[in-house]
C-alpha cells in the first residue's frame, strides 16, 4: 500500500529561496545532511518548490567529508546571486581547511550583502574572515576553548545556533535541523516547520536559547545538586583553579565531605577531577591552535611549563611537545 505524503498548504508563488552549500575539506556529513534534508522535506511537504540548493567547493571537483565519503560538487567558488544564502560546512581540522582563497571569497560575498551561515566548525572560518567581529556566534563545544583564545572580538555563546543579522552559526550535528526549522518557520509558518520535524522524527525542536551540551547531571550520570555546582565552578575557572577548600565552602560543605562526594560518585578526588578538566582543555588548545606550549600551560592554570609537562605526560602518556608534533604530522599526510 502506497502511503500518501503529509502535506501542508503553503501560499507561495515566487521563485524558490536558494541555499548554496560550500563543502570544506573534512566537512561533517551530519550537519550538511541535516540541513539539506530539511529543505527537501519542506518542499515535499508543501508540494511545491519552496527551496533550491547548489553544492560548491574550492576547486570545483570533489570534497571528502570527515567519515571518508567523497562528494562531487557542482561548481568552484563562484559569484553568487544576491539573495542566495551561503551555508559553509566545516568539520575536522577546520584551520587547515580554511584557505586564503576561501577567506577572500567569503569577504567578497559578504561585501555584496550575502547572508552567510557557518555549520559546525565553519564559524572559525567566518571569524578568520572577519565576518563575526562584534557579533554573537557559536561553534561546536570541542572548539570553544581555542575559539575564545583566538577571537576575543566575537561574543561566543554556547547556544545550539545563533542568528545575528545576516551572520548565522551553528554548533554542528543535528543543530542544523534546528536552524533549518527556524528558517522554514520564518519563511512559511510554524505548521510547515512542525510537519518537517515530524517527518524527520525530530520530537524536540531547540531554539537559539538552548545550549548545545547535556546538563552536568546527565553528562556525569549523577543527580546531586552540590556535586553539579562544584563541577560547574571548576569548568568556568580553568585558568585560575580554585582550591578544594574554597569549592567546598562555596556549596556549604567541609573539604572532607567534598572529598567523600567525589570519591563516591566519580571515583576520584576533586583535585584529580579538576586536573583532568584542565588537561582536556590543554589538549584542545594544543591540537586546535598555534599557541605556544607555555601559553597553553598558563591558560590552563599551570604555573610552570615543567609542571604542565609532567602532569600531561602522566595523564596522556606523552609530552605536550610530542602531542603537537604528532598532530602536525597527521595534518601533513
């Protein structure tokens, strides 16, 4: 039995709104597919061509996404129509994928008044092009530490997506769905957007007020308000770590009670947990920025490079210098 597709009556007789997807090398398939499928389903649900799209990339040949699949693109970085919406698709190693030619092309299209969206890590490329100066933006949470260090003129948020005038950024992954549903709702109404969400089996539509990471209790698998509060304080005080005694006092506990709380639920001391948070941020900075090892150490609360190196080796079984060298070697292959 053939099932008839769900339809929503949409009053639209003009030309389709066109999205130009720009695939960067090692782009994330999920963010691209989530966006383009939302447009396809909107057309199908409305029974008319509300949206059109084109897929381009530097060189005009092929692009390999982060999972190894290869995509043919339709054109090189060409001059676009004035009312096109550019969807820049980023992914892994975005610093390497951000070429001088791509930056110059983005600046040229921005001068012509284009609306430009950066999916996943492509917010980095937009920031490098100077398109986010003085604006609010977001980027995948793994890239937030390095972004903050490099682009202090951008107001970075932890939102799922951000729309600031004609500059748009998303956190990656399924955040593309949330953004596209907002665009569909703005263009053609909530009924169509909700119908698209239903077909996607997307039962909880997020807005720009929603944050991209799970709550601390969900992440650590423990619902204890004081433990969650302490971890939140730790995460927001990496550069200048706070002593366990002060942390305990902030949540109305003794230091011994705090120690027992961490041992019971996380099988480690508060000091050890805090150290792991700091080292995780350090590893992100080493892998994603060109900051010196000394500056990375200072940004993560280490008073000396030698202490930083000792702690890093103990946790990751390699030194910060070797970590950076190994990562640079992988990028050059």
